[in-house]
């Protein structure tokens, strides 16, 4: 848990997280999936879920890399 605390205190991580959130969750990117249905679900739901999963995965990888 100490490595997670160290990760969250790094400025580089917060800059990366802000940049990814700004780029991937801005309105023009979200409007690309407007009205499209994939696998019986709205594409916007799949897109937001995928972005969320990528952000969680990046946080895990940063934490794992910093714990050594």
C-alpha cells in the first residue's frame, strides 16, 4: 500500500492521468460513438468502460513498476 501512496504523490502520474482523461473523455471523442450499437449495447458505454479499464490498468502498471 505504501507504493500506491508514493504513486499518487508523483506529479508525473497526475499529469498523465489528467492528459488521458482530457483526451479520451472530451466531447468530440464521445460524440464519435453517438447512436452506434455494438454487441447490443451503446458504443458510448463500451468506449467509456474501455477507457476506465485502461486508466486502472495504467495505475496498476505504474504502481507495480514503482514497487521494486
